[in-house]
C-alpha cells in the first residue's frame, strides 16, 4: 500500500542519522535534573481489628508500639488470614516526598535506602514498589536479606488508631551505598530527622555521609523533622545537624514548638532561621508559612494585603525570591503565609502526607531553578544565586495546592499531577 501524497526520496527511516536514544529511567548525573532522598523504607498497613485482638498481642491501645519482627509477623499473618487489611501504602516521609516530586515534575528522582533482595508477592517490599512512581530511580537501593519496615495501623470499632512498628531491616543502610557522584550533581538532597534516633544503626552513618557529600558539593539540603516526640527527645542533635548541614527545614507547628520553644508559628519560624536558610511550617487549618532570606538589594514588596501577627507587617516582602543567608550581603528575613486552599476540604479523608506534598512542591521549585540555571546561566533570573525559581508567595500557593490534593484522597501519595489550568477560586467555591 502506498502512503498518500508525494514521498520524499530520502529513506522513510533515515538510516544515516544517529538513532534516537531511548529514555533512561536511571539517573545520569551529567544530563538530568533530579533530587535525591534518603529514607527508612517502610510500608503502611491499615487494618480493622477488635479490642480483643489488641489484648491478645499485648498491644497498648492508642499508642505507637515498637514490636520485634517475629511478633509483628504473627500479627501481620493473622490480619492477612482474617482479611482485616483494607489498604497497603508505600510510606516513609521522604519516600512520599520523592514520589510526589516525580509525579509533580514528571521527572526523575533517586531514592536511597534498603530493599528486600528476595521480593515475594504480597510482601512489604512488593507493595512498596507497586505504589512508587516509575520515575523514582531505585537502582541505588541496598539489598537486604529481610523485610523493609512495616507500620501497621490498627483501627478498633470506636475509631481509635493504634500503631505497631516493625523496623525490619530498614536501618541497615550502610555508607558504602551512598553514591557521592549522584549526590554531588543533584538539584537538592532531602532527608528526615528519623535516622538521627537510630542509635548505633548503620543508617545513621549513611545519613551523615549523605549530608557531608551534599555540603561539599554545595547542593541544597532539605530536612523534614518527623514528629513532636522525636524532636523533644533529640532536640540538641537535631539543632546541631540543622546548623551544620541543612538549608531548608520542613515541620508542623507542634514540631516547631518542640524545636524552638515558641507556640506561635511566626516566632517559631523566625527562631528556626537561626539554623537554616528557609522554613516551611504547616499549621493545619491555619494554612502554611514559608520564611527565609533574601538580599536587601533584590527585595520586592508585595501587592497583597499586609498581614500582622506576632511580627508586624510580616509579609511585606513576600514577592522576593529565596536566597541562602551566606549569599546575601545584607540579609533580610522574609515571611509569607497562605490560608488553606478553598478554605480547606469539606471532608478531610487523610492528613497523613499533606506536609510531604507541600515539601515536594518546594523541591520542584528548587529543581526548576537548578534546571533553568544550567540551561540559561546568563538569564536575568540568575543575577543572584537564588535558592528557588519563584517568590515566597508563589511557592506558598503551589505548596498549598498540593497539600489540598493529598487531603481529599485516602492515600498519602499523589497518583497524578495537578491540572494544568485551575478553575477560578470563585467558580470552584460556588460549584461545591
């Protein structure tokens, strides 16, 4: 059959031209823009049980119970046998963040951690891989003989949630599996404070090497705090780590109070800026705050209404772009705040992962700045060594919108990116 129209004399598949390279899902440090995350790989299991089930296994109701692997396996097998499990979700605050970044950016990221060498159908490792974006490069994970971690959420008929934590081999990551070449070319490195409590475990040294490699290559380091109790127990170590390695800190209002002693989000963020260059503080129904530094020579006044709280006129320069304090000749502290998108969901289906979604949005903006600087280094966008591509106010909007997308779904991870075009606030609001 002939093709319609005039055919070119040139061969239809031009054999003389170089063949197009197939897309690579493994990160290429010299060519790709990507972020790197280090995490304790863990799967979240949701199950409905009776009070008698908790008593049978001696589980403290309403508490977080750290359980040895053999006992946790018995609990898990009984849940499977009684068909009590409603959901499996890939978990871990950094695993969530890295996955969400790859969904939002539709681009590559690298996950460092452990993975079971022998993956069986239905195992924690199997569910972890099933619920993680294919854009996340997991070729640098360390194989371990046992299971990755399991966090089992047991819901009793009264709605009370009880947690059973089985670490498995999630803390066995060694420093030998930290790829310096991958870290040194990354747009950002993201970690959580959880490995800091893994005393005498290999993952602690792996995290120190990750942070050291990032600092040596001047790669921005982002840290998520974890939980209020973790911060209270390891406050001094966390503060030292922040001051030595971290550029961007993500936390909620409870963690912020545990870290700084200030219950007011603005005062807590101001205190945290003594340790880091930028702070993301999520405050539940109050919305979120983004605070940091810019240079006095490039500060930009907002056209939004001026807000005052514990700090007067705090959002005056929220149209400025973030910078590292060391790059500012005259550092100016900048604060931005945004209320929940559309006033918040009518019905919140899930709060687990909303902060991770907001953090992924910030990482996307930092990576966009890195890509633009590599592609167009002479652009006016890079007259100063900015930390991110957008202004504080604009990043707030993006992070806020991603948080909303998590709150209205059951899973803690995004399954798709945001729509390219949003309805106006008024239309969306009145259509609800």
